[in-house]
C-alpha cells in the first residue's frame, strides 16, 4: 500500500470522524518490530510529532490490518489534539475504538517467524530472530539443548498466517 494513499485515507478518516486534518507527518519506519504503529508527542506531551507505521506492516499485512492500525494511531492523534485521554488502556480511548470498530492494542500480529524444532523431542518453536534463519547451527533448543532444525517460516499478516520457505 502506497504512502500517498495512506495519507489521503488518514485525512479523510480524521475529517469524517473528528473534523480534523492531519498536521503531522505519516512515516514508514522499518525499525519498528515490536509494534505496528506509533503516535508520538514531544517529551512534555504538549505537541504531536508524527505517526509511524511499521515497514513490516506494509510489507506483510493485509489491507484491512494496515488500515485498522492506521485508524488506531489516528484515534490517538485526534484525541490528543482534542484534549481527551488518548493513551492505550484509557477508558475514553478504548471506548472510542469500540465506537469506530477499530481493534485495540496488540490485537494483530504482522511479521515473519522462523519455525524450528528440536530433533530429539520434536518440540516446535517460533522465533522472530532473523539470525536463527540465517545461522541455525548457532542455536540450541531450550528443551534438550540439541541444535535446532529449521522447519520453515511463517508470515503473519494480521488475519491469517501461512508457511513460506518450507524446508523438507
């Protein structure tokens, strides 16, 4: 999904739901791994700085997951600008998400996991560490301390997952 499209979508969403315009940059951040999006303010929370979306979200997420994440961050932004409680977990913020049918924090997972197994007991694990995929011989299973065997990789797109790079 293109950044220009996302900016137009954001403008439309904010205008339609809050009568606001997007006055901060919308940024793709390829370093975001643990979260899919972020709304940032300055240190003393007096000014909105930007909205960031994970590069993995745009690479692997479905359109529905991408737009849901963007809307979640836009609600943070809108409530901040309007002076309402805007943080994850705040009752006002969570009620706003429900009202707009937007998922709450940590509802969707997007990214690649390496699937490995212990050759001794066949315990299967998933890990987001890219280095396990590249150098599995450097890692041992926590169950039996045997060198890991790669099964494949899974892409999580926020709605479903499937195997890629399957090893036989």
